């Protein structure tokens, strides 16, 4: 075979070695860079979801804080303070008579013509409460009670006359010191509204002594429209508010179980996001933030969640990933073909060399 003197001749062994030393490291580097880029992109998506969840958490906190401030304003209203002070004064020194009256009012409280109910709904303080409710539709019900927990005035008829038997009373009474209390979210089937209870003490302006309590049911329905795509859940994972979901449905957040475990670790709290598996929709990047009462006010443990699918989070990188994988496959294919050609070519050279060595032997034997 005649070779062109200008032809570039490269040893197949060197060519194969060069391809191995070039393609394999580049392929591994490409895979590593793609992996790192995916992790960084996921971290960026997690940070975004965390920021959105924190924003939703601040909205929920502001909503609760506004309700607390409004209840405190009601508790400081001169009309309310007068009504509570008058009820406290009327009950002094006549314990047996008061006890008999309370028993009679409780007995007939749910009657259609209950005089006790009419009394607490017709006072100047009750009219003031209805004005507050008309000005702010978030108030579903406002009840004012005196030192003993007896209802003094209400915007609407409460379920019970003696408020000191209600779950919120002791927390607001606070052993006579008075404190603000935010009760957990609940659902009222009658009004078809989700609500949270907010209690505030009525205090004497001069001495700060405990006079009574104001307890309001705050409508949470407007909050759902302010959270955007975020989900607000209770401590047990029940959804309070989310797009198209409210507390009446009793739905549990599928992401919250993983979030609750992550929030139990320092690293998880600092990260503020995680990747959670869903039964539908695949892995989700979930950001989370706790919702507090603000200003040292005890509040139920609510958590704001915001999520996006991992596929959507990594979408900007998917084209690069596919290209990198294609390059890796093409490189490995080229390497394989070159190796196959090398071994086949070496075998042909070996056979040709063997035939050349055999030819002189045959001629010598013939001679």
C-alpha cells in the first residue's frame, strides 16, 4: 500500500489513549457540573419559596396583630369600661342573690324570650359592640364579661352566659393580671366561616386592675385572599387557608409532615425549605415560615407554606442537562467505536505479520 507523504499518520494506540484521557475526564466534569448546577438551582428555588412563605407568614401575623389591637381598643372604650365596672359593683356584697340570678339566667338562656339574653343585647355597651362589628366585618361576635365571667354585653347572643366556663377565660384572666390570648382557628357551621378567637382584658385605667374581658371571633375568610398561592396550616397540618381550600374541608397538608420534621432541627429551620415527595405531582420544593402573634402575644402555632414542583424549579437547566448527557453519550460511543476499530485493526496486523513470517519458511521447504 503506497502512502501519501503528506498524510498525517497517528498511532491508533496513541489516538485511543488520547481519546480516553480527553473524553472520560470531560464527560465526568460535565456530569459533575450538571449535578452542581441542579443543586444550586434547587437551592435558589428553595430560597424563593422560603421568601414567599415568609411573606405569607407576615401577612397572617399582621392580620392577627390588627385583630389584637382592635380588641384592645374595644377593651379600652369608655362605654365598655363603664359597663364592666357597673356589673362588678352590682355584684359586691350580695353573693347569694347574684348566684341565684346567674342560675336563673343560665337556665333560661337558650329560651326564645330569654330576659337575660335581651338584657345583654340591649345595653349601650352592646350597641357600641355592634357599631364595631358594622365598621369591621372581620368581627363575627364580640362578648364582654365582668370579673366573675358574667356576660355584660354582646354584639350577638353568645352560646353561654357565664364566660368563665369557656376555654379562653383563664388565659385572658391570667390570675388577675390580664393577658391577651389568641385561640386556634376553628370553623363555625352556622355562619360557614373560619375564625380565630382573640381575647383582651378590660383594665382599670388608673390602677391597671383586672375588670373583665373582651372576647371576639375574628373571621379568617379575608385572610385566604391575601396569602396568594401560599398555604396556611395549623399545628396538626389542617389547612386553614389556601387557594380553593378552607377550614371547613378538614384537609391535611401533604407537605406539612416533612416540614414539621425539618423544623425540629436547627439546620432545617435555618434553611427554611426542603424537598418533599407527594403522592401526585412528584417532588416539591417547599418553603416554610412560622406565624407568631407578635409583640410577645401567645398565639397558636401556624405555619405558612409555599411550594413549586422540582421539575418546574429545574426547568431552566433541563436543556443544558439533556445537551450534557447527549455529549457524554456521544463521547462514550466514539470511544467505544475507536476501541473496537483499534482491536480489529491490531488483529489484522497480527494476521498479516504472521503470513509474512510463514512465507519464507514455505519457500525454503520447497527448495
